[in-house]
C-alpha cells in the first residue's frame, strides 16, 4: 500500500527541499519623517496619517464637520460614525490621540444635544 502511495505522490521531502521558501518578512519601512516626497503612494500615506491638531475652543459643529445644509438623518449618521471612530481612540495608549478623542467625544455630545435634541446620559448613581 505504501509503495503504491509513494509511486503516486512521490516523496514530500524532496519537493519541500527543492522549492525555496520565500521570506515572510517584508522590507523594513523607513521612519515616517524620512519617506520620499516624490513617491505618490508614500505621500498619500503620510498625508492620511498626519492630522491637524484639534482646537478645543472651536465650536462643536466645526469640530464635527457639520454643515448647515445637512438633514437630521445625515447629521445623526455622521455623528454616529464620528462617535465610533473616537470612542475607539479614547482607549488608545497614545496620550495625544486619547486627549483628542475626549475633545471630540465632548463635541459630539454637545452636537447631539443641541441639534438632535438627544439628552446626554447621566452617569449611574452610586447606592
């Protein structure tokens, strides 16, 4: 039986030894500040990863990116998407990202209260 299987499939050891195994490690990427500005892909990634600082004194509507022409449903959907994004960032280990997320979450709550009439939830009372 084993001779038949050996004739049909051959030896696995030879096939594994004959084929070179590609390296699973990718080429190291240069640090963020050293990327080439002439490379359009690197420039797009750099632009997407750098964000302007959040001004805590700005109006909540400006921070959330709400425009006067938005309907109530559009505002609700936009604020929900912002909340999902910044709620995840609120638990980040990066201090600046966490602080920006707290500012944005406060702005989202103020926009929901003023534009949608949704009252802010009160923290639970201790017994």
